[in-house]
C-alpha cells in the first residue's frame, strides 16, 4: 500500500509552508506529495496568505526534493489550455528528474472562476476528454514530428510537441463518481483511478465499473486504484478530538467518512479499502502546521501497513 500526502493549500498556506510539508513528506518515508488546484478558499475563513498556483508550487518542490512523487488531485481543466498544460507538466517533470504525475479533472468550483476572471464553460466533460487526448498526444509524438488535433473545443496545427517530459509518459490520474463517462475516460487515458472521499461500498462499486471499462478497452490490470480520504489520527481520543477541532470537523463524522481515530483504527480502515482493490491511499491533511500528525501517521500507520 502506497501512502501519500494530499494538501489543500487554497484553505490558507504559503509556498514556504508547502515546502516544509513536502520535505517532511519525503523525510518520513511517504511515497508522494500532492496538492489540489484551487484559487479560492472553501468554507469559512480568510484564506490568508492567498492562493498558490499548483504547477508553480510543484516546479519549486521539484528542485527542493529528490525522491517523492509530485502531482495534483486534480488539475482543473478550466484553468489551462491543454497545449500549455502539456508544456508545464513536461517541464516540471524534467525539473524533478521524472517524478511528476498529472491528475486532471473538469474543474467545478464556479465561484473561484468568477473571482479571478476564468471562463467557466457549461460543456466541461467534453473539453476534458479533448484535453486528455491533446496532452497525452503531445507527449507521445515522436521527436522531429508534429502533432495535429481538430476537436470541437481545441485545434492544434503543426505543433512541434515539445518539450518532452523526463518520463516516457507521466502517469495520468482520473477520478470521480460518475457511473458511465468517467469509467470510459479512465479506461482510455488513466494510469491511476482515484476515488475521492468515498465509502468502501461506493469505492468498490466504482472500481468495478472502471475495471469493466478497462477490460473492454483491452487494458485489464493496467490501472492503479486509489482513495483520497481526510486524515485525523491521534495517539489517544483527546488528541483525535483536538485535531478534529482545529480543522472544524466532528470526530464521529470523520471516523465515518475518513481516516480518523487511533493508528490501529486507521490501519483497520485502510485494510478494508485494500480488500476492495485500493493500492494507494492519499491522506488529505488540512492542518499543514501540524507536522507531528505526519510523523504519527508515518510511524504508527505506515509502520503497521509496511
């Protein structure tokens, strides 16, 4: 079971804070550091010091870390043109020595688009499908040849399809709860399918749909299956309650919907996700100042799973 750290910087975090967490992620033995791609805080609070851009952040971390994988859950398709995104990801992959992974989704938070003047199209899913075709097509184009694409939403002509990433193809992550289009898209383009904030039962159902779609596409056994879940782990009940209060959540709700409680409780819950096919867990860390939380998860949860 790979254990990864997943952050939500739009809730209020500077680059320096993210760098500190990423270095702790590496030092403590986690597999990867991922971040969301949002420009506006959700819920209460001021969001200070303001948003950080996902790919600028990952570019910096690429030069400041040496082992961990780096990526997004999920890059918003509405934020970037696919040709530009292919260049950005390839460059950061080069900067990291081949450690980048691209999670790509439609984009959904209309308020942040309004706040920063970003167009919010009605037809998001068809755009995502074209973006995936373009990004992966640009990377796959043989050096010295050009790439063309004539879609309903994007057109590329005589693209040199440069630069190339350090990896032959950075892994692509697709996720979500959609019953039909999402599994089909994952079967065609994804290296990993991620089920965010979902129960064991819902995850098992969606993993089954994606497996069926992958088999129909001739890709049986090729995808990694993962879950992203909020983390609130403590050595005792008091510590769990304290950490839950800091992030404004209820302990019982966290235990029902996330990875919360003692290390033993969390290990048991992760094991239940593993039984339905999850091979990778993303711990959503909402208090980025609590490095002791990361250490506890690494030593007491990761230690038991390892």
